[in-house]
């Protein structure tokens, strides 16, 4: 039996990913949307989440894909109304607000799912299993893409709280933290801020691993041409987790891979959590981002214009 | 019976606070120091913590007052060597590294105490008790001091990871989070970075309170004259927690206050935790700081010179 889900924030990610994933899901049906200036044909549309919650008491699940700067108020309202909530990544603009939502979800007895879509990429679990059997000595993350292609005209990414290049970079960190056999933490960072923007366009991170592996990451948002979403691994053999986690090769030979099922995977996980009466909120990717902003050296970069 | 403590980092805060507090403590005796270029007369001095740990197996407790950027490696080494550890504030340069230390302390079965000295100020507990009985509607934190007086020549405060004005500001946040009856979180922030420095010299913070109180904070490091370490509270009556938490007045009348016993209070708490076999690591003040760096709008300010 499928559950009714309300989708909040009908923008690029909703149309590209959430709506098709819900349409293909046996667990959910899209019953309502809330968005200031867009809707979905054939689905009840509201101008705000408050209106949706009031008018649709049977919509038991709310999926939020609004920008992180405004997500908290909606998440809180949905939890207060006793609905299960799934959050797009990053789960909020601050760590503290997500702690607050966690406490509220526990208090209300509903599910809160802070989703990390890249962790659902086809080769992430195989890579994790491979790494768990080996001594990793080095990891080099290279996450380069063209902001003009992937966030066309989306000014919120450049506004304070929009994370800038950490918006894609947090995908890399969600994969890195999923495949690493142990916790690492940031030791040094450099962040390049365009002089007319509030968030960085590039970042270099150096992590400290208690067991001594060299772990670095380079995020670049001005990379033209096809994106490079790669994690290079040294662990006796050389391995590469590429295409954002979709393909895994060892010594040049592909040993795992598959089609893109990230968002279907997220909704399946959301359904599992609801059925089990559990929440899943892993803040480690956002914590690394907050650490980078806190610890990082700021450099001024050329102004950015669309 | 007093326990032997080793003090790491013999700088201003060690001489001003830790050494007198240990000298006046019945629970601890200063048995050794580690510092690159200073020692304490009559106490075994080592050039590094590694040497101290090797030479002094009976020193069961280590207190770290080195700058946050270098504290992790020492904390890890001390915990690995099975010693109890007390951390000056802030407990680290990143949240993730403190999570790592927490896990290590639990694994080794020793105490980790992330200290917040301002929480030990004489009027903090009375203010907390007063607030817990009332509906707070507004809190305005004003934390202004002269960096040249309180951190003379300490360049680490201006280096990435040194937190800048959040070094004193985190004291305010440690008090705010101790007296507030509920969790709040940052909604907006503005950070002023001197153009020749990596950390901010001033900050304005606006918090969101789930119950609607207006909570703001202003940190200023170029305030000349006597410091202003005040928290103004509206809760039916007007109250003021001033002098960094040492005095509390309601409607202009002082109802709590006392002499400065912050560091003696910390060492007493460290002893309690060791006796109970517990750790105490509340990261909420550092989380608010990380949130401010992540969410905050950056403004350029005039260069800072000592």
C-alpha cells in the first residue's frame, strides 16, 4: 500500500529527481505539492506547506527540496504536524537546527531522514566493502563541475548558507564518509571566495587520519566540460570510485557499477525507516563542511557572474 | 589524595589561571609541564608532551592549554597513553576531531573533559535557575573587549582555526547555552574579517528560538576600555548577567554574584568526572561557532595590526 507524500519546493532537483523517483516507487504516491510558483499537473498544489498540512491531513510524509537556508521552518512545521520528513542534502543551513529537528522528531515519534543521494550511487557499497578489507594509505577526492551547468541561475548557492562549491562537495564528503573504514577529520583547508559572492567557488581540504592515510579533497566549480566526480584510492592496489560513486574500478578494471538509482534508493530507504519507526540523521558530511568554513583559510577569487 | 597533573602549553592562560588553580586545589598537584620554551620553577619540565608521557608514567591527568590548532595531536597522545584529559576552550579546531577524541576516551576508559570556564562563573547557575522558571522573550548578548589587552601579541588567534573574535565569543555562547532553558540555533550571521587576517574581528548573530524569543549576540574585539561581557535578558522582568557571568541582577538589583572561581571550579569538576569514571563533552558552543562560519555573511574590515 502506497503512502501519500507531499513534495515541497518544485525546482530543478524536484523535477529532475524527486518526481520521477516517486512516480516509479511502489511505496509512495505524490499526493500534493507546495511551492511558491510552480506545481505538478494533476497533483493538488498549495502555495505554502502550511496550507498543504492544513488541507491534507492524509499526507503522512513530507519531502523537502527547498534550499537549505529556508528548510528548517518547513521541516519543523511538518514534524509538529506529526508527518514523517525527508530532507534533501544538505539537511540544513546549520548543524544546530538539525539537532533541533532530530529532537523534535524523536519527541513526536515520527521519522526524520536526512538523505545523502550520492551514498545511493551504484558502486558506493561495493567500494566500502573493498576498503573494509584493506589498509588504505591514500585517498584523493577530485570533485570538479561547472556551476553554470549544474546550478543554472540558482542564486541561493552563492548566498550565505548556500555552501557554494560545498553544495556538490558535500556529495563527495557523503561518499567519503560512507566508504572510509574509520572517522577522519579536517586538518587544513583553503577556501576561494569570489569577491562578489558569499560562498566559495573552490576549496582544498587536507584531512588527518588517526591511522596515517593521506586524505585530500579538491572541489572546483569552474571546471568546464564533463564533470569529474572521482575518488582515487590507494590500498595496496590503486582503485577509482568515479562518476559520483556509480562506478568502481581496481587496477583499471571495473568491478562494480550500475545505472543511476540514487533517488529511488532514497525513497526506498525512507519507506524502510518509516516502517521501522526509526530516524536516520548522519551529520558527518555537514560537520566536515562546517569544520572547513571554521578552520579554512579564505582567499579572494575573481568575481563570479552567471 | 591529590592526583598528579601534567600541564601542556605554558603561556598566558596557564600562568594566569591553570597554575594558580592547581596550586589551590586539594585534588591535583602540578607534577610536570610540557612546553617548547617555558617551564615552571620546581616542576619537572619537558620540551614535548611525548617526552612527558614517556618519563612520567605516574602523571595520570593531562591538562591542555595549547592553541586549538595544535591541541588534537596532544590530546590523542595523552588518551592513547591512558591518561585523563582536560581541554581548554575551544576543545579543538574542528568538531570532527573532538568527536574522534570522545570515541577514543570511551575506548580507553578514561575521562575527557571539554572545559568551558565561563560556565563556572559565580552567577551562571543562579541565572539558569531564574530563567528556568520564566518565559524568556528576548536575550541580547554583548561581548566586547580589546584584543590587544586580552590576547597581546598572540598571533594564533588571527590564524585560520584560531576563531578570532569567537575566541572570547565562545565564552558568551558557553554561558548562553548553559542558561537557556531550550536549544536555539543560528538563523543569520555577519562576520567582519580584517583584510590581512584569517579570522573575524567582529560578528553579529541572530538566533532562532523555537518558542519565539528574540536572541541576538554582538561580538566586538576592538572595544577599548573595560570589557563588556553582558547578557541582557527579558523575561517579564529585565535581568542582566554581567562581568562574564559573575554577577546577576534583576530589575537593577544584584541577586547573585561572587569572586572569580572559574578555574578552581573546572579542576574540581575534572576531579569529579575522574572519580565517577565519566567524560563531559558539550559541543554546543563550538557548534554555534561552526554554524556562524558556515552560514555567516563575510564582510571585509580594516586591516588589523597589533
